[in-house]
C-alpha cells in the first residue's frame, strides 16, 4: 500500500483588524469638566487623546458667573493628562512641564503666585523629587537633589521647601503696619449708592483684594452692604471677639461658625471695628493678629481671596465643603498630587465649547469678605486721597493688613 497523501487544510481567512478610531476635535462636558481638543470615540465613549484644553469650572452659590478653578492646556493620552502641558491654578500659581497619569510628573517648572518663588527640576507624583533648583521669595537659591519636597539647605539641615514657602506666604499676608509705597497705595473708591458699593466690592475681589469699607456708622454700613448685595451680612464685631478671648470663651467658634454660615448661606462676612474715641488708638486686642494663626480661628488667607478659594480652605469649616470633584488645589496640590478629572461625555456640538451656565456645574462656595471701620468720610476728608490713606493707615494699620485691601469710602447714609 502506498504512503498516505497528506491533506493540507486551508487556513481560515484572517479577520481584518478594525481601523483605529478617528481622532477629531470635540467639545465634551460633564459636571465641572469642560474639554475641547483631540479625542476619539471608543465604544461610544469619548477618550481624550492628543492635544487639548481642560477646564474645571464651578458655580458660586451666590449666583455669580461660573468661575474657572483650573485650566490645563497640553497633551492627553488615553483620557489622561500625559506628556507636556501647562496648568494654571485659581490662586495664581502655574506649572509648565511634564505630566503622567493626570499627575505632575517629570521635568517641569512651578511658579508661585508671588511671581518670585520658583522651582525648576524633577517631579514625582506631584512632589519635588530629584535634581532641582529652588528660588525662594527671599531670593535665596538652593540647588540639589530633592526628596518629596525635602532637601538639605545651606547649613546641611533637612528642610521642607514647600512648607517653608507656605509659611513665607502667610507671613506676607499677616504683615501689619506695611508701608504703603507709591507703587502699592491703597486703591480708593467712593460709594454713594448700592450700585456703586456693589461695583466697588466686585472690583476689589477681581483685583484679589479685600474691600475695607469706611463709614461714619457701622450699622449704616451693614445696612448698605445688605442693600448692595441683596443678602444680610454676618458681622463679627472685633470688640466682642476680644472680650470673648479675654474671658476664655469660645472665640474660635465665633469665627468658625460665622465663616461656615457665610459660605453655606452665600452671605457677606464682615469683621467690624466699631466706633472708638478718635483721640485714642484702637485697642491692641482688636487687631486681627490676635485671632489668627491658630486652628479654628481667623485664617489669614481670608485676606487673599484667590488662596482662600483656590486651596480648599472651606473644608476647614464644617459643612461648607465645595462640591468640586476633580479640582486641583493650587500649589498645595502640586506638592501632593493633582486630582483626576471626571470622565466627560460628548456634547451636542463640536464647533465650540458650550458657554458656561449654572446648570450642570458643581457648586463652589465663594466667600464675600468685607472689613468695616469707622472713619470720617466727609467731603473734606475725601478731597485729599493721600491724606485719607495716611489717616486710615494711622488708625487701622496695626489692626488690618492694609496692603491686602482696597478702600471704599461709604457716603450713602
């Protein structure tokens, strides 16, 4: 019998691989995340992939226009921030460099809001880690190998440079008696009606300053503030706070509860310096420096709205926690790890991002903080701006950080 013939089986036809998803410019939004840029559709789901811009947006509870909490512009890979990009934070800080898996990771430069402090070097999981160069607000330069924000200083002592920079920022905010140079004069506006007062308040906040309202009567000033904002203000009278502290009462609770209520109810918070003998200086125990620097007291960041709102400080005040998933917390976040953005869904249009609106954006609590003090606002006193600034500085300079304020002379009595 002859050998069997080998039967060759035909190989099954190979299935053609599906074409890769098409990369296209899309605009997507979900919750507080708004994305415009290159992306692809995978199983009906929009995947950020390529270059684009991602905004985290919140809606203030007081009904004001939505605010941009952070802005990232750069590269995405498989729905995460990956590659080179630039992140702008609401407190004014900025990072430019490499990202990995939605985190600051790789080589990059971080600039603090003061415009002087910078770190240039390696990062890992949002922390200064590896070879880098740090320029402090004092101008001191430190170069070496960082380990999770720590490095040996010039004296060979281990030091947390992020913490040191935060402390320097606080000292700057808490500085009293600051000399008002011609380049840093107190901005002055005069309000003779509710609309003018509201414009002055909003102008102060937009300039990242706190409005210091001077009036001949604090009760009348609180009434005017109510008329201007449409909300009844929550006053904290410094003379009462001083008495509570002297009697060992819960003065911290006074500030904590007032700030919490103002955030939750979208009401202005006013610290009030009541009338006192004009021939005598204000009591030293009324000064804000007597009430801050301790947990639960008066946070000095109140005098820097961008830092107060951009670094999640509302979380310190009970139920007043901003509902902002995916928010990056300014340079403090850069020192830890940026939060991940929510996964967006495809929007109805692809030509331009949808205009911000209250609908759909998560609530972010915005504090309207005001200082009120008794001072002469007669036409004669307002005629000379330099003399007015000098008089206010003499009266309140050791009680309020005037370099963080703008002056509003209230004449609507």
